[in-house]
C-alpha cells in the first residue's frame, strides 16, 4: 500500500486529505478543516478523537461531536469551543478518559472538586492543572498521590509537609519524598 501512495500525484493526495469520507491520516498542515459535514465529523472523531482539531468551528461547538471525541480521547477537549470546555458533563467525560484533559477545562471546572477528583483518580498528575484551592485540599491531594506519588510535587506547601499525605505518596515509591517540604 505504501508503494501505491508513493506513486500518487500530489493533487491526488490533496484531494484525499480534503475528502471527509477518506480514512487516511490527516496532514497537520491542512489549512481548511476537512470535516465540515456533521456525519463525517462524527465518524472521524469516533475513530480518533484528536481529529476534532480538523472539524469546523461550528462542529467544535456541537456537544454530540465533542462528546464522541472525548470518549475516544479525553485530550480532544483542547479542540472543543470555550463553551464546551466549561460544560461539566463534557469535561467529566473527558477527564474520565484522560485526567490530563483537566488542563483544557475552564478555570471554573478546574476549581470544581468533583471534576478534579475524577481527573486525579484517572491520573495523579492531573493535580498540576487543578486550582490552587484544590491543590491545597487534603482529600484531593490524597487521591492524587494514591494514584501517583509524584503528584506530591503539585500539592500546596502545607500539604507537602503533612505527614499523612507524604506517607501516602511514598507508600509505593520512595522517590516522591524529594517533593516533601523540609519543614
């Protein structure tokens, strides 16, 4: 199949890239979003949520399209419009799939304890993207360090000095001790 592609004319490659029904990989250099059609966009994001980047702005604001994308890849949230990055249902689905998606949520939802708890249970490192208030919340930090002791690095100074939190962080690995406060 690679040999077939190498024999294609450049115009053929360009027409394939802009064809919304083409399953070939998209070029990141594509100037116009090829997925202007809702059905083609749904099909594309179900296969690869990050293809949300290549749908029209209108479809990046379509809740169904965005939900399909974040179910497949939580980090597709970065390509959703601002309103959907502030939609609790959409963000919860995104962080369930990938805690790292928290970084793309609205500031309000990065300060929402329910959302942050879901994110840190999926990935302790999501604590890095939580609000300062929740990085100082013992319940949230304990969940994060249970998932990954290295999340201690993102906890507030007072919790890095908290014996229970530090012990939980180093329970499985001794290395997170380097993030504990000296005090």
